[in-house]
């Protein structure tokens, strides 16, 4: 008897579940009926299912079908006919012309009718009428020729008035409106709402916990998003171990702090300190603030302070105004300042370094579409910048250099940047990371303290940090990566670079390359990284070939750690 009781309870439980789901009936001309079970739990969902079934029947020629609003929804199919002409009825002529304009009777095929019905309905759903329904009426029959008239019931005009944010992500609703390309009072747009999950994926600091939903009432329409916080603010530490020219080992280091969405506006605040060599340090500050004053514009500001032992110091700033297509897709106009000061008191006839000041103006473009920014498997990034300005060379009291007087002290300077990343999936776990970075500093009077500083973990691996000075360079990298886990990967790399070092005194060009392997893995404190690289530097100075040789003892080891919070 116990198993009988268990079976009865189980059937009762299943029956109670089934009662929560709504259904409707199809009634055929011969009196046959067919129950259509759905997964719907509300009237709007059920209406959409009935509309979907009705569209399928209409496309098959059941043009006289109609529905009833009894306690049990019923769809009477009516007899099957062959259509020859459809009148626009009460539909706007422009909409009729767009979706229903007929060139010949041959176009009256069931797939075409279904497509036209769906397109017409989608048009109204995307323009404030989610409860719209469409039907064919005033049907006239002459033998096998049927004329019909379109009839559209728009239902109420619906507008999105607010966003409800649930979950543990704190986010300003005004920012979310701008990111989703919405505004309070916008008419309901079905296609726009269906695109919300992709829009949320662009935000690295949050994820959708459940599909978006809409709450309809007679007074308001609210978009509800349940968001789960993702850890993107981070502290990063890197330690480099590299042999110096005297056979000794030197330690380099880097520490970064990035705060993301601390003020609930998707802003970024960053600070980075780097010790490259003994007596040389680098400090970077970053501020990015999107959608200022709830407009489509954002602010971007950076400060870069570098000191090369007692030789020179550089202070570079940039302030940009971004026009945001989305958080990770924008155009930018910016202003840059460059101040480089020679610190040495020695009088010299060399013109390798000089104090300079420059203000330049530029334009940029950035787009990023990655599946997962921390450990990408597929996607791409693209950054393009160009700037122009005036540079003033100063022969100041610190570096009185008679040779500088023979050089122009007021010149035009141009800079450009192109950086592209592509992640190409090869198998379920293996992806290929391709990278190209090209930067150019164009001026008839150039000094070494202005140059790009290359080498190390973030540019040319297998080389000392910032050991190569270049006025222009092109860097290409290929990196096969085996993804072990969400935040873990084993990778190999090959970096190749062509660069030029061009001053008024000399011309150097070279094509160094580096290769090696690395590992990123996640533990409780954060993500650890390890890489080992070897490099060879072949360059030509004034036409004379030089080579630093290749040795396993010259390998560079980098340890890194990132803690997300």
C-alpha cells in the first residue's frame, strides 16, 4: 500500500505543476480538437504562443481562423483556401507597401505569407505595441480565388518608464539607460530588448543572473534586470628577474591598482608604478568616466611620469573626449602635452637628449569585442590614434649645448598608433592570439629622451624591461594558447619587431625577436602568472651590423600576480 500512496502523491504533484502552465485548443472544421500545451505562466506569453500558431495556420491557407476569449482559449481554424490577393485594410499604406506589395500572383506562397505576417507584427512590436495582433478578414471567394483584407489590432501604446536592478551589482540606472541605448519614456522595442544580454556582456564588471523581463501594468512598464557582480577591480604585481651586463642578476618590479565601478557609473581609476632599472621609475595615472551628464560623451585622462636615473625626466598628459557608441566602442578627440627635461649638469656636444615641450591634438577610435576579457578565447580589439602638434626644443641653463643651436627649435611633430588583437578559436580549448602594434614618431628633429621604450613582459618578451629605444617600430606576436580553466592557460609566444632609432647624430635599426612559454593559473588569493623568454637582438648602427648573441643564460623570467575584488 505504501507504494500506491507514493504513486498517488507523485501524480498529484505532477498534476499541480501541469496546472500552472497554460494551454489552448485548436478546433478544426470537422469538429476535431487538439490541445496545445505551452510553458507559459502568464497571459502575455500565452497570447504570443497563440499568435505564433495562428501565423503558421494562416501561412498554410487557413485564412478564416479566429480565436475566442473564453476561459479556455480556442483557435477555430476554418477551411483551407488559396490566396490570390490581400487588401491593405486598416494598415498604414507605407507599411503595407513595405511588407505586402505584390508584383504577381506567384508570390502568394505560404512561406511568403508567413514572412509578411511576421514582419508586419515585428514592426509594431518594435514600435510600442507588444500586444498587437494581426488577422485576415472580409474574405471573398470566387472558385479557387480568394481576396482578403488585413486587419491589425494594435493594442495599447507601451513605453518603458524605468529600470529595476536586482542582484548584488550596484549601478546607476541612468548609466544603464545610456549603455542600453534607452531613455525613460522610450516606446517598447522588442528587438532592442532582445539585444540586452549582448549589451550586458560588454560590461566586464557584471553579468546577467537571469534573462531580462518586463513588468506590464496599466500605469507603467518596467524593465527588470537581475545582475551578478563580476570581480574586475584588481591589484597586480609583477617581478622580473634578469641578468645585467656584468653577469649579475637585477630585479625589476611593477605594481598596479585598478578600481572599476566604485562610484556605480562604470568608471575606471588606475595607478601603476614600475621600477625598470636601478634609479629609473615610472608612474601612470588613469581616469575614465563614461556618459558624463547622461550624454553619449565620456572623459579619458592619463598622466605618465618617467625618470631615467639622473639623465632626464618626462611628464606626459592626455585628456580625451569620447563619443561612446557603447562602453567598449567609441571615437575620441584628445589633447596631449609632453614635457621632457634633461637633468644632467654636464656640458656635452651630444644632441642625443634635449629638453622639449609639445602640445598636440589628435583623433582616435577603439572597439573591443571579447568573450571574456581576463582570459579571452575569441574576439578582437582595435585601437587607432593619430595626432599632430608643435614641438619646442629648449637649450636651457641645465643643458647648455652649443650643438642644439644649430637645430630647429620649433618643428611640427606627428604621432600614430595602430594596435590590433585577434583571438581565433582552433579547438574547444585552443585559441590563437595574434597581435600587431605599430607606433611612429615623425619629426625632423628627434631626441632619445622622447622615444618609445620597449622590451619586457608587455611588449617584446625575452628582453630587459624598456631596454630598446625607438622612434618608430612595428611589433608582431603570435601566441597559441591552451585554456586549462576559465582563468588558467598554458601558452607559447613568438614576438618579432622591426624598429628605428633616428636622431640628428645617428641612425639605428634592428629586428629583435623573442620566444618562450608561460602559464597562468588561479588560486584562492588570485591569478598567478609565470613566463620565461629568450631573445636575440640584431641591429645596424650607421650601416654596421651588431648582434648581442643568443644564450640560454640570458633568459628573462617574469612572475606576476593579479588579485580581483
